[in-house]
């Protein structure tokens, strides 16, 4: 991948991580949901937990998909300021880590904040075991990590 | 051209299914006809299978990368690896039909390397409707 290519490629080489970079917009949801569902299915996740993980994907994709429909900025970026979003998913039969990369601290917090549904509350906080907004000192970006459990 | 989708994952046979599903999502977003999607999936599956079988030595785990973009009714898919490149392999376990199949299914196929030392199979697929047959109506 371009951008933070070398370090990402190295980490993908040494761990069973699937990385996905997508243009913000209608491509986000169908591709991310399919990739995450395949990774979790292969890790033998139960159907109800798989379903919840897809709710998380929906929540992460909603801002980009919604704003590309005409309300996005002139440069094609979505409302969290990204033209493209980078995800990674790593799973075993017990747990999974879904990460959104190359965010700013503000966009990471906004992604979490806007996952709020009426009557339901915040989908990410309901489903994820742990939510972390992390900055790598070696990287200018922030990443959002969602730890999901198969139990 | 910046790809609309970049997918990087370990070059293992079971991961080809993830690539096929990702292409399904891509096709959903761009309303790619089902018949064309079947061709694209088959060609990309062959290219990925080449990476899994040939790109890396048996004791080395490498990365397989699939990049897809759509422009002017044409879908371009690139399958990359950082392995030993495309070269004759007398001990190949396959029938050697992969690249021929890709060439039959795609409008264009290019094989190559670049400065990043990756091997790349670049395929383009036209999504324009083919004109109706003129059988029996020609000059």
C-alpha cells in the first residue's frame, strides 16, 4: 500500500492481519462488512457475535457513506476529513481487533461519538469490549482500536 | 490512478475467499453486472492463486495485495506480491493455465515489476455493454 506502506506491509507480513483501504463513500460498507464477516467466519465466530461485529462496521462506515452522497466536502473527503479510510482486522476464535488507521485525534473521537443510535445508545460502546484511541509516536496519525469478543 | 480499494493480506489459499468477497462488495457499490463479476472473480482468483502457489518459498509467509479501481466504465484490478517474480518453474504443481485464463477473461493483461520490487498482474475489464450481434444484417 502507499502512504505508510512499508511499516504496514511489514506488519501484514508478520501477522495474520487483513488490511483494507477504501475510498470514502458508498464503497465502504459493502466491502468492509464482507471482509470482516469472512475473517470472523473463518475464525469460527458464533453468528450473534458476527452480527454485532457487522453493526460496528455499519457504524464506522455510516459517516463516510452518508456524506459522499452530496454533503461531503469539495475535495471528496468525508465528514471526518478523510478521502480514504484504512482498516485492519485481526481475529482468532476468541477475540478480534478492528482498527481504523490514519485518523486525527478529532476524527477518531468523532467516529466514536457519532455511532450513537436513538434508543440504542452508542453502538461501538455497546458491542466493543474496549475502545482505544491511540497515537503512535513514530506516526503522525491516530488509530481507533475496537476490541471485540467472540463470547 | 489511486485505487478505490486496496486489500492486503497473507498469501494463503484460504484468504482468496476474502478477496472474492471484497470484489463482491466492490461490484455492489459500482453496480457491476453479475456476469461480468463472475469473470472478474475468476480472473482475480487465478492471479491470487499464482501468488499463493508461486510467489513465496514454502517456508516464507508473504503478502498478497489486491487493488481495484473504477474509471470511465472500466474496472482495473492489480494483484501484487513481493516474492520471487514470474519465471518458469518446472516443478509447478499447477496446469499452467492461470495466465491464459486471465488473458481470456480480461480486456487487457499486463505483467510486471516496479521500483518497489513487487510483481504485479494488472487486469482491466470493460463494463460497457457489448453491441448487439449483427448476424445476418451485415453488408
